[in-house]
C-alpha cells in the first residue's frame, strides 16, 4: 500500500507512528473513554446535543432524516438551516452509540486524524519520519485545536483535522497531475463541505487556493498548467457535488430567509477578532488569558489561538528556510496573512477582504482563520527540525538560533520576574485596563510565570542542542526528541485546561418543572425565562417540550422580526398568544397581564398564559400589511385580538365572524407533515402557529392551495365554509436536488477509484 510520498511505501514505522498517536489521544481523553461521562462543550449541550437528538431519535424511528425541527423558535428547517453534521460520515456514530458518547468519540477520532493528517502532509513534502512525527504532534496537541472542545465547536475541529490532508492531496496532484488524484482531492473537498461549518470550509478553500497559486510557476515549468487547472476544476466540481446535499439547501436558505440575508455590517463582521494582546498570547497563552483569566477586549474567551508556545518559537526559526525552499512559501504567506486577517479592524486586511472577496460579507469572527496559522506553524517548525537533522548547522542558521535563544531568555525574564513592568508598558500603550482586568491579570500571574519558565527551559534546551556541533545528537534524533518532549510540556498544559467532562445525568436532569409541563400531553409551547444560560436556550426541547425561544444562529428572519433580535418581543401578550405559549417558567415571581401562577416550587415558578391560543384555529378577520414593520405594529397594539384576526403579508382580506359551531382537530403532527380536520361555518382562514417558509406546501381536500404568511412569521390557509381536510407538507426542492447531485458525484468517485485500481492491477499483471 503506497503512501503519499512518491516512490515509497508505508512501513511498520508509519504504523508505529499511528499507534503512538492513538495512545496519546487515549491518554488525553481517558476521562471520557473509560467512563460514561460526556466531553463538555458550552455550545454542545444547549445546541449541539439538542439538534443531534432530534435527528437521531427521528432517524432511529423512521430510518430517514427529519426535514423540520418544531422544538425551538417556532420551527426550523433541519437540513436547510444546517442542524450539524448530518451527512458527515462520523454522524453514523449516532446510530450505534448513545448520543453523548457518539459526540465525544467524534472529537477523539478527529484529534487522531489531525495528527495523522499533518504527519501525512509532512511526509508528502519530503520530511523524515521523526520530523513528521514532531509536526503531527504539534498540530494534534495545539492549544488552538484542543481548546475547541470546551466551546463544543466540533465542526471547526473536523475542518482543522481535514485541512492538512487536503493540502497533501493537492501536493500529490501537483506532482503527478493525474485524474485520480483530482478525484481524491475532490472527495476531500466534499468532506470539508459536509463538516457543517461553512465559514471554516470557506477559509480552507482560501488556503488551498493560495497553495495552488504559489505552485503555478512549478506547473508552468513542467508545461502542465492547462491540464492541471482543468483537473482542479474537476476536483472542485466533485467537491461541490458531494457537498451539494448540505451546501445547496443551506445556501438558498441563508441567502433568502436567514437574518444574514444581504450580508452583515463591517462592525459585525469584525466582531470576535483578535486584539494586540492576543498576538502576544500566541506565544504566551496566559498573557491575555482565557476562560476565567481572560482580560482582553472580546466579551469572553473560550478558546486559545496559540499553535503551541514552543511550536511557534521553532516556527520562527523555520522562516529562514523559506528563503531556500520554494515549497515553504505558501506556509510563510499563511503564517503572516492569518494573524493579520484575524486582527479584524486593527489592520486594513479584513476590510479589504470584506468588500473585495465574494462571500466575505456574510462572515464574522475573523479569528476563526487561525486554524491555518496553526497548520503553517506546525509545517514550518517540523521543516526547521528536519533541516537540522543530518546536517551541519550553517553560520546563518547558527545566527538565527542564537537570536532565538536570546529572545527566549529575554522573554522568559520579562514574563517571570518582570511581568509587572511588561504589563505596565502595555497599559501605557493601550490605556488603563481597569480594576477588574487588573485583578484578573494578578490572579493569573503565577500561571503565566510558570508557563514562561517551562517554555524558557524547553526552548533553551532545544536551541542549544540544535546549535551544537555534535552530529551524533542530531543524527540520532536528539533534536527531534527534545522538540517532541518540549512541545508536549508547553502545549498540553494549556490544551488540557479546555478538556473537561460532565455526567450527562447531572447536566440534563429532568426537574420538577420539566415533569409538570410534560404531563400536559397537548400541543403547545413553553417560554422559559429563568435566567439560566442553559435552561433558557435549548434545554427543554431535549425532553420533547417545544419552546418559543431558543438559541440558534441560522433562525428564520421572519421569526426574528416577530420575536425581536434578542427575543424581547416574546413577552408581549399578543405575541405570546400568536406563538402558542401556554406555560412561562421563571426563577422569580412576575407580574404580567396574561400570566396566572400555576405552580410554586419554591425557587421555580410555572405560570399559565390565560390568553392561550391553540396551535391551530379559525379566524374570520384578515388584513393585509404593506410590510412586516406595519404588521408587527398592528400585532403589538393592545386593541389587536389574535384569536379573531390575522395580519397577512399577502392574500385576501376578509371581515366577518363565525356563523355556527367551528372546530379544528390536528390528526397528524409530525416534523415534516401536518394533517388537520377543520369545520368552518363561514369563509375565513385556518391559522397555524408555526413558522412559515415557502418550503411548506398546503393541500385542502386533496387540492393544492396557497400557503400564506400570517402575523409576520406564521402560516395561514384560506377556507370556504364547510368541512375540510388540510394537509401541510415540507418539501425542499433544494435538498432533493442536492441529494441527487451528491449521490451522482459519489458514484463518479467510486467508479473512478475502482477503474484506477483495476488499471493498476492490470498493469501489474502485464509487467
């Protein structure tokens, strides 16, 4: 079995590397692997777990993916609004493992993949196994990478893991310019599209494009530029084709029905960027701090951007190799470009990209791009170590090593005995920090000094050894060994601070309020306003209770208009009735014109909405608003009665009242289909309190009829007098088209691989 390094084979030593990395991953995650605990993530519990649970439960019961999630924000499309990694191969773990273990094992597996992907890339670039092992470990244990577990950003981890492998495939393609390697590259691009993190994938495409552009002279010299570009277009089409099942419906939804439709402001786009103090944190993560020790200018810090202190130090030495090795120039570019872009408004680079690069105006959090900085740092550091092996240190290299040694000693002293003066200098440049931030700095001072001392000792040991004249040390792998030990000693202490575990039953405990609300077997929504960041997000839907509020970035723009950007409108009595709110859960007593105390649990209270309206009802008054602002104003007017009147975005105005007995019964209520029986005494509208999207199609008595948008975000169907059967089905033609394109492309990939394998086998027999 050939590996990606041309003309070589995978040997037992490569398998030893894979096994060693697997052992290290087991050691890192032993608190998860050998217990029933869950890997903690701040976003994983309220959003990731709930979204996956909806999909996994429906999948197990119906052997298909649900297309609609009715549990939060009055309903969301599952595929189109992107409920996680639905089509990513690792999602198959949901079917064979308990959900909380499946989520954790996806992370564990991808940490190992990250190390092996970097090892493969470095071997593809021609580095020795010792150097490649060092680089793989650098990337695998980087604080940037492992800190993503604490935030629960598994999609970011998937892209970070796959990116080096994608570059390796591109590098092999550039060496061979063969169709089969274009197919392999395309398949990897398809996986990137399926990771469910479009912004990270978008940045990864930037990185791959930059890598290709730097290699154009190489193709031109070999007179293969035209053929190479043609095959790369094929690779891109394959990647898009595979990713279409997720990308196509998401793109259409986001550009038409998301709050980000039309793009975002530059201020929003530059939010969650890096700041100058966090550039220092790339070398000393505890300088700017993170978690409880963060004092920077972002609202909080749940991750680190550092590629590893010693990794960065050695990578600085690797920059000198870029003068002589053209293959390192793309990594030099990414090493400089990514931090400048991540600094957001502090440099003109983000603004230039915002206005010049297609799609950039839909993004925010420029610091996300730092995964490519971590990748480039690992490549440069491993290349520098490789350059020291089996070679006499040149005078120029010795000067570089001496400079790095002096820099390390000076910075170690500054961060240990002189950190007070260093922070004082920082204040004089950037202004006063304030009492709270100074207190945070003071509390983290001991950790910063300890980390700086460890980095200083590891850096000095490595640099002295690297500059020594003893070839036996370098030939015997002493440089690589001390580098590996140093990286583990300087990176893992930071990374492990972000890896935490929780007992699922402790986090997702069904309390008295959940028990009480679940006993009501009817269709309704709850509004939790307890002040808990977990409870008020997506906690109750985990237990099958629908909530009108919730936490999701890709919500419907119609619902955001109705509820308010911060969901502040949900307390309005009329909006509470429109959105089918029956219970309000609080941690304090409240006074509200519509709320009556239902249960008092001492520190928790359940209120019943006295004006509760059912999910479906008949109304005989309808007005048409010119726009959503007018509709919202009408709805919020205290004189407005949502039990008898609706406000349409378009349609037929009516005015009247019931002429006899009327009733609406929900016979079937499923995520993708609703079936109702309605008895109507006079012409009017069937109002259904669930989010409108044009994906929903309506049929009355077997005939297609228009489904209208009512009360800004809800659904309505016009009915004549009489008995009717009303059916609503969710139909996403973009999902169907994407699924067909994905299947067709996968068939092309499989056929290409099989054909290539048979061709090689036939040539082997002929030889």
